[in-house]
């Protein structure tokens, strides 16, 4: 009988080769807290501000929901109880590399003056697996941000057409890059002096993380935050709670959004057996195995998950792979009781946060669920804590950059850690 105990030492917890059908991925080994580089002044300034402000400390919030006491309920109740009023979006169509048209749903708030909007940040928002600009938490964030925000609608979602014959898949990052470059051009042409910030939720966070790492110095964003995402999605194939409880619902949404709608397209490349197995799929993993991976030319689902996982080649601080190429301030905001994305998909925060010249940050809470973090009364506060954490990180980055500037307006060297300086305290819970 094979032991299901986690491997030892702790670093082996993030060794994908250890896991499998008889060795499931489980939560409960990663520590909550703010993770940042100890060796760079910029990272210490950002981490210090996050700790001082408390914006990343969901577990310490006195208003943390008592109605939601598990990761499952912290995920479900916000979606069940929150209603967000419609926002006015203007749809723009963007030509991308393969002849596809990608929809950008843009919102301009009515409150701020034109001068304020020209000096404020612009947000490129990536939604979840089955949503779009009409997702409740997307609308709630866009409204809370109070700035120009454009939601990139993933190919085929919100019933948008697919002209190229290539619907959405989670490893494609070109659409994000082209959208960001186009927004950057518009900002330059209209004299907008703020930063271009990427924010991704759930699957959108996975795509955003992959883009930020793989694009390296060519990244067209100034900063990014991924919420409820993972940077090594291979582990989720063996996350039993997600597979058994949540993915049956998520897979039905995928089938409705893509499989049945574009069935003639899939029949051109998939075998009858793959079509039938996709029709009967009860998990996202089964849909990926039988439809997404083979249709998009991946040899296996593991190859597909590796292509969407920038931490899949991370070995150590000295050999960080793609995560070492992150060139902008990038934060991962997640809860360690997330019932949909296994905590191992985050990689080892204590190691990964030490690479990329101090640009990688983790804001991890023990509780919060998947894109949840509810505060009582849930129906009134909506996703206010989550929104505050995202904006709090952006404000911490701006504050740190201001402190790092010389009199001539250029950033100083980030420097190295002095003995005993600024190591962030993390929760022992």
C-alpha cells in the first residue's frame, strides 16, 4: 500500500514527479503571509508597506465572514449572494496575429475629471474560465478601481465569434500581449501618464501569470496581479477535491461555451472517441485531455499544462527558469483553502519570491476560498477585501518606486540586503 503522506524534505512538496493518481495533491503545507525578496530594497519596501497597511491580511480581518467557514463556502457564497449592477462597457474589436478578432470591453468611469483620468492607471482585466466582462467579481473590481478598465474577452466567450477556427485555450498569451500593446499605444497617443496594470482572476490569472513570465523584458504591462491563479497547473490534475466537487460544474460550462457551440469545428480534428469522451466529461481535466490538448496540437495534457505553467521549469533560486525572467512587479493573491486550484500550483513561495530581481510577490491567506475572501455582510460588501488587496499592492508598488527615485527622477539600484534588514514576518497558522 502506497503512503499518501507528503514527501520529505519540504522542498519535495513542489516536486511534480512525486504526485499521481494514487498520490493526490492536497492543501495544508504552505504558510500564509507576504512573501518577497530579501535581497532587494524595492521588494522590501513593497513588502513592508503591504504588512503595515494590512491589505493582504484577510485572516486578521475582524469582518471576515462567519457565515462562510470553509474554503468551499468562501467560494460559493459570494457567487450565490452578490449581485453587481451592470456597468457601461464599450466594445472594441482588436485584430490579433492569426486573423482573429478579440473583444475588449472598456469602461470609463463617470466620476473622475478628464485630467484625473489622464493621470490615473489603466487596467487590463482578464476574466475567469466561463465569464467575461459580465462576471460579477469583474464588474465589482472595475467599479471599485475607478479608472479606465478594459476587459479582454477570451476567444469565443460571451458568445463572441471565432473567425480563425482557434477558440480559447489556457496556454495562449499572444492575445494578452497584443491587447496590452494596443492599450499602451492609445495611452501614449492620448497623453495618459498612468501605468498599465494587468489583473487576472482564476483562469485569467493563470494566463496573465504565464504572459508576464514568458514575455520577460518584452512585457507590455507595468505591473500585474493574479488572483486565485496558479503558476504550475500540472499539480491540479491530481487535486481530488477540485476534480470531484467543483470541476463537474466547471466542465459543463466549458462544454456549453465551446464544445456544443463549435462542435463542427472540433469534429474536423478530433477522433470520434475523443468527441464522445468530451461529451461525457465530468471534469475540466477530462475536457482538456480529450478536447483542448489534442485540438490545439499538444501531444498530451501534461504538455498542455506545462505550456500554461511558467514555474514548471523552476528548479531553484539559482536555476529559476521562466520565473526568473519576470521584469515587472507581479503579485499572486491566493487563499490556501482554495478548493479549485491546489496550493502546490503556486510553486514554493519562499523560493520563487527570491528571484527576478525582487519583482515577484505572494499575498497568501490561510482562508479565503477561490476568488472569494468574503466580508460580512457578504451581499453588501461584495468582493471589497479582494479589490482592496489588489489596489493595495499597486499602491505599495507606487510608494516604493517613489522612495527609490533619485532627484533626477530615475530609479536607484535596488541594492542588497543589509544584515538584519526587513525580512517579512509570515503567519505561523
